[in-house]
C-alpha cells in the first residue's frame, strides 16, 4: 500500500467498531476451521493411497499431472486396467473420445461422448496445465491444435492424450516417456518425405529415390 502507517491508522480511526471486530474474528475462525478440515481430508487421502503410491508417482511424470489429478485418475479408473478391453474403451467410458465423422463429403458433429464427468474434469484440468508447460510434446500438440480447433477442443485433445498415457503407465508400471517438443515436426517431416517419394516413384517407376540419395 502506498499510504503510510500513520495515514492508514488515521483512515481506520472511528470506522472499526466492536461489531466489525466480531465479524472479522468470526470469519477468521471459519477460515481456520475450513483449513483444518482440508488438512484432515488430505491426510486421510494420503493414508488411503499408500498402496497406490507407485502408480501415483508414475502418473505425475506426465506433464500437467499433479498430485490432485493423479489421485483423481486412480480414484475414477482404479489401477486394474483389465476393467477396460483397451485404451479406446477407456477413453469412450471417460467421455473424452472425440470423433470425426464424414459422409458424402460433409463433416458431421465430432462432439465428445457422454461419460464420467468427474474424470473428464480432472483431465481437462491436466490438459490446461500441460498446455502451459515448456518444451514438451503436449504443449507442442496444443499449439498445433488451438489455431484450427479452438482452445476447448485442443484442451480436450490433450486430456485424451493424458488419459491414454495414464492407461499404459498404470498397466505397465512405467514412467511417461517425453517425446520432446520437436517430435511432431519430425513426424510430419518424415510423413511428407515418404509421401513425395511415392509420388515421384509413380511418375517414374524406374527411378529409385533411395539409391539416388545414397549416391
């Protein structure tokens, strides 16, 4: 505050009544009670999650996934991946499996399906956090999607990626393998190179691009 202590004291003189003091004590007391309750709940959660410590720590290797999100994911899907035939069924069950339907040259709705709203909320939170990370595959993925699909759909796509990664991490008990920020650029480059090689070979079947490159 720019005002001096004397100025603040003078401004408050005559305005803080006994009633105001009572209300402030009551509010501070309620805040203290709420904070105490939160601490008790957090302590209980940590106790309950002792058997799932490994899975929790492994999930937190995913960019954007913190303790709150990792605990929520385990609470919603458990650590038994046998409950889901594969990762696609898990994404569909969670309601975070966007589709892209096309018929007669017309694109139909690609809205996500209905599913577990609690898990979807957690994955959305993780998606927002992942989008803000630096030099990661997920942040790079967000940048490529946000321009043409918008923020909400891009975040849902990141949530989908997080869920799929969580499925394999829990099943195989492994850390998240960070592909890096340049993964998408390298992937697109390789696809373009392969595509143009095929086009050249179609124009001249006798031309062997690989031999030409080696020479």
